[in-house]
C-alpha cells in the first residue's frame, strides 16, 4: 500500500505514475507499466480538535457525486495557460486555471465545465477528446 497524492504524467491509458521508491516498495519497478487496483481511502481535511488543526481522513458516501471539471491542459508557463483559458472561455461556460505548486515547479492547470456527477464529467471529457483535446480527463475540482 502506498499513498498517491497526485495523478500524472497524464499519458493516455495510465491513471497514476508512481515514484521509483513507491514502485520499488510494491515490487514493480523492474516491470515499468503494470496493472494495479486502486482503492480510495478518503479525502484529507483539516479540522480543529482540542484547539489544534489536525489532518483527518473522511470517506464520502459516494465518489460519484461531488464537484468535477475537465482538465484540458497543464502548463509550466502561466501565459500559455492564460491563452488557452481565453480561447476556451469563448466556447465553454466555465474555464478556469488552477495553480498547483509541486515545490520545485509550478503548474497552471486549465479546466472547463462544472459537473456534479463523475459520469457526466467523464462523458464530457470523452467528447472533448474526440474534438481538440485528446488528453482531456475528468478531475475532482479543488475546493
């Protein structure tokens, strides 16, 4: 069992990319790409307990319901993300940029749409894949 805190590198057909340490721990570093079973244990939330902020993990009633969007691009250059968002804003009701700071590198993730059901977001991602965004995929929106 290993903790996954981000997806990537967003190559079609892959759902996660492990660090070499995690892959070694699971005995799959030599194989490269392998099938895996993933079980979501819950979401990390910060709560105040006994006057201190602590991290707790909560498992939702359903992973199918929530706040979802379609990620259509991720850039290290902010200007590239701004250009794509401007282009998408003309076609789609909601186009946003979410900043993800990896520590050594910052990514500007461009997302469109707003869906309350995962299956709706996945269907929208498939439509975008057929059009201009072959690497589009559904994501849980950051809160």
